[in-house]
C-alpha cells in the first residue's frame, strides 16, 4: 500500500503562483512514476504533468511553459510549481503514483484562480 498526502492548494489571483507537494509513504518502489492530474467541476480528470523516478517529464499542452514538475526521490515527494495561473486552471489537483501495475491516488487539493 502507498499513501499520498498533497498540500499547497489554495486561492490565488490570476497571474499568481502556487506550489503543490505530494509526499508518498508506504511500500514505495524505487522505479515509479508520479504525477499530477486535475479535475474541474463537471469535467473529467486530466493529466497535468508526470515525472519518472529517472526524471523524465511529460506535460499537458495547456500548462507547458507555466508549470514545472520536479521530485525528490530521497523524500518520495513530487512537486508542481504553477506560475502564471489562469482561471481555467481552477480544479481539484490529484497526485498519482504508479509502480509495477499498481496505481494510487491522493485525496486531492483544491486550486482556485480568481480573475
């Protein structure tokens, strides 16, 4: 079992920045993929950014150039630095962990961007 704890969400004005963190604990495999997804009200959950334990990243087109994903393998923690936030970035942001066909989700953290 893997437990994920997210933090860093909140309310910010358009153009502002937030940094999300997700700490994983439990039965962590050294080779894994962690990432962030988001779900706006009434919409499906979509990929924001993912990063492998080796540091390979992938971003949704809508956040490229504004968001940066990073990780600290020693702390089993993944970060999402969000800059130049837009109202359309408003959503619940979920942390995801994948390893050896096992998937775990965090409970989510709300990000609200006001115009």
